[in-house]
């Protein structure tokens, strides 16, 4: 009843305000009329010769109108006349030729609409005051709700995602089965004195399925699911982030058992002492409050915090200790079996032709994440729709694969015949080494069509298996492949171009990692000299001294050069050995612009014994 009386009072205030505004409008109009220029004053000014010029504006309500009079002293007078024709006769009689403007309609916008809009705006403002007043009376007097949590809650009936929708993460799902079991029947664990982990940190590359895995856990357990991004906590106003953390966990306690999922937690849980604001930094205050809240709620209160990040290396150690995030689960990129499962999940609602081989697609997409595979099939579907096909073919997938992995092919780009020839030999050099060397390749596609990434062409290998470790011999072969394009240019044209800049960069980085990170140099030894740590913190890297002395750094540079030079000479020998294939590959590329595996491998007829012998050579 009291609330209803408050609403009535505020409504009466709004009506009163509207009446006052309209009265002010009419009073202003009356004042303007009272101070207006009169016909008598106009006649006197005309007789005394003060009038220089005049403009007449007839109104739609004839014969009314207005006149604007310009006097000799530069002043302008406004005259409102009941009969504008009489004013015109008076002006012409006194030798003043007035300007006649178009008929003017009554401006109802200012007389009716504007006061109405002002009244509506006043009413909306009063409603906002009522809302803020109610929030203040409920115990939270936060201005404009800045301190309120921005977490979105999904009820069990709204979350339809289950573990069946998560493919390729079998081990990760097994590790999270305990969490699901606890949320379904917590008494089974508390009976034997078990403490369920308070927090689970999901770490892995972007697109591996961390967020999807968290949603599936909530869907399987049938509990409310709070989701929020780490960046939603941080504001420019000090204390807002900490307030949002308190509000989030207060809501979670009301809905326990539940899951709180913080995506990209590195935005708020970055290592303390690395900013410019010291302990008064807003982000650090937010982190401190998060640490307190995770310690604060009871051991078996039923709130489980899930967090996802792809930068676990920059997280504060305090948040990683047991009692906060007890369990860390690495969500890795899927292997070939996992990729096939993921492709099957995303292909459920997509019509596929008979020639589509998802196993072969999974084999081709080594290193792809779940998000990459979903995007691949989506691009395939878009391409099929643009071709007015009712199904997705293998050709559509190959087209999408090139677009996703390399970039859109620029068929319309005009390239000279000389540049095409250089590109053909360049890519043929890469392709020959992919085919000849035992630990890389085979070749999937060779093209001299420019791409959206600025490349004049591309050579795409087809990895036959996923490898957990990379051997020294394979890394050397990858360096040789990278240098193959430059070598082919040198052999055929006796000159080199800038087209191999990215290849040289890739080869140099590989050789540098071999020496400094992997201990694969006999001269340098098995010592880690890698100083390229990803220290992105302001203030940390200022006092961070380099590990390497100038002497050691000089030895590293020399050893990197030795590796590059050795690979260059070995790769050049191989290309010269298959120079006839080099010419045939370039000619075929100039003819077709793009060739596949079968066409390329057919060029090696007559070299079978040589290839078998090269595979028997002991690895470096």
C-alpha cells in the first residue's frame, strides 16, 4: 500500500512538472507578443526614413503574418500583424519594396510536441529515481548499479549442452567426472570426509573447447551456471571490480549448488606487483577480493569455480594454490581421432556428399582446434550455398581449407609472366623437398595463385600422423624445406628475390630454437639460453637482466648460421639432383596454376630407386 502511494505521488509530480513547462511556454509566447514591434511604430519609422528594408511572411491562417524590419541603425524589429496585406500597402506607400516569403504553417511541433516530449522525459527520469531508490532501500546503494555483478545465469532447463556435444576431449571429460558426481550427489563424498575441489582451471590454446566443456559440466550436473568474463570485473573506478566479485559470490551462495565460470581469468588474476599502480591498482584489488571469496565460502558449500585461460604463465601464484584452484586441466589440441569426432559433431546438421571423407579431412587438419574445424565446415557450407549446391562436397571442403589456412585466392590479380615463372620455380623447390625428405610431407597442394596473405603462391603439405615430439632430423628437414624456394630461384635464374623473406625468418627461428631452447647444438651444449620469455608486465622486464653474455650470444649466432648454411647446401644438392622434376613441376604449374598430390608425384617417375635409397640414409 505504501509503495502504491509512492507511485501516485511521483505520478502527480510528473503531471505537475508537465503543466509548469507548458505554462512557461505560453507565458514566454505572451511576453514575446507584448514586446513585439507595432504597426504604429512602423508607420512612424517609415515617415522618419529609418526603415531600410523589410521581409513579409504570410501565415497559413490568412491574412495573418509577420514582418521583419531592418532599420538604419542595423537593428531588426519583428512585427506580428492580423492583416499582413495592410502592412505591405503601408511599406509600398512609403517607397519600401518588401521581400515576400513563402506561406508559413503553424509550428505545432514547438507548441504541442516539444512540451509533450519534455514531460515524457521527466516521467522517465522519475521512474529511474524510483528504481534507484528501491535499490538503495534493498541494501545496496551503488550508484547506477556499477557494483552489481554482470554474470549471466543459465538455469538447468535452459542449458542443453551435455558431454555428448563435446568431442575429442576424452581424458579431460574423465577428469571432470568427479565434479559432476559431486554436484549430483554431494553426500557420497562428504560421508567419507572427501573435499571436492573448490576450483578447476582449464588451460589451453584458444578454441580448444574450454568454454564448451564448462557448459557441458553444468548441463550434465543439472545445476545453475553463472558465466562471466574476467574483463567484466575491471572498471576505471576503483572498488567496482571488488564489489562485483562480492555480488557474484553472494548470488552463487543463494543458488548453491552451482557452477561459477570465469572466462579469460587472466584479465583479472594477473600476477600482482607488475602494474604501475602498486597495491592500489583496481585490478589487484579485484584479484584480492577474488582470493578472499574463494577462501571464504565453505568447503562443501556446493559452489565450484571453473576458470579458463590460455595464459596460465602470467597468473598470480596465490590463485593457483590448493584451496582455490585445486585442479588444473590442460585442454590440448585434438589428435587425428579427436578431430574426426569433432568433424562428425559439426557435420550432424550439414548434408554431405558421398565423396566427403572426414577421416581424410582430419588427417589434413593437423594442429586445428575445435573452433578451427567448426569454422572449416561452416566455410564449406557457405561455399556450397554460393554455388547453389544442396550438399557439401569434398571440393567445397578443399576450397574452405585453403581459405582458412592460407587465405582467399586472388584470381583477379594481374601478375606478369616473369613473376609467374619465378613463383612456379619457387614453389616447386619447396614441393620437391617435401616429397624427397622422409620426415616431412607429402605434398597436398601446390599453387601459384596469389592469396590474401600477400603470398604469390603456396605449397601445402599433408601430415600423415600427429607427433608428440619433434626430432632433430625433422627440424633440420623443415629448415631445408623453408630454404627450397630461395635455392630454386638461385639455380634457375642466377638471382634471388624478396619472396623468400618469410621462409628465411621461419628457418632462422627454427635454428635459433634448436640452439637456445632444445639443446641440439654440440658446440653450445644442452643449456637453455632462451631469453625470449613472454614477460609482458610493465616494470618486470625493466629490471630483468639478459641471461646471455656477449661471448655466448656471439657463439649462438654463429651456430645458428652454421645450421642454416649446412641445411642450405644439403637442400641445394637435393634440388640439383632432381632438377628435371623442378622444370617439369614449374611447367605444369604455369599451365594449370594449381596441382594436387597425384599430379605432382607422377612427375617423379624414373626416380623410384633414388627415393628409396634416400630413405635408407641415416638421419642426422
